[in-house]
């Protein structure tokens, strides 16, 4: 599977359960949310704007774009969070198993392994995050992550996501 196929397989409505472990304090948090992942076209206005922010022409690059929306409670003590983001996945033309994930904030790159595991790596002056995603079956996806902050805080998380329904691809 390549990265484009991976994200196309992600389209749909998902129920997500997440456990986060603060490695410094030992504190555990558990949360759940509903996710909606939609495939967008390269001509979608939000995709064009995102690509322009990163000086990339979406018409001349093989990319796929998704809108991820969430509605959930990250921890039983926290307020409900609702939001969305757009990602544009841009494979390296010389080696499509690596590339960039464009987003409004952060610098993310990906590595698509031969074992169909997608690794997302986000780095900045204040954070280093590595997230791995894979499918056990098409309707069950797993994620793990390790986040290290410049202040020394480290967190590890595990997430299981169950597809509740498929969202049709928007035609070009």
C-alpha cells in the first residue's frame, strides 16, 4: 500500500478511543471521540490555500488531501472538543514512500513502511512527535505516539479506531 491508498482507506466515520500516559508523572488519561475523514480534491479552495502557504502547486503535484473533523472528550475531566483540520499529503517524486504532510501548523513528514505502517514525524523547537498508524483490518485502525516536549515532558499514547461508516469521495 502506498501513502495515497492509506489515506483513501481512512475515509469515513470513526469511533476513536485513546489512552495517554505521561511518562514523567505516571498520570493516565483516557478519552474518546468521533472522527470524520473526508477526501478532498486538489481543486478544493482550502487545499489550494494550504498548498499556497507551502509554495506548492497542487495541480502539478500528485497529492491527496483530507479534512479530519473531531468531536469528543479527550479526558473525563476535560470539556468537549470540536474541530477540524486539513492535511495535504505530498509524496516525494523520487521516493513516494517518504514525503510531506502539509498542515496549517507544524512541519510533518511521513514514512510509509513496506509493512503498511505509516509513521508521521513532527518536529519544531518545542516538540518532537512520532506517530505510527496501521490497519489490522480495513475497519480497525491503530495508532501509537510518543511526544517529547522541550520542557522535558514526555507522553506515550495508544489509540484504537473503529470505522462506523464510509464517506463517499468528492468527485473532481
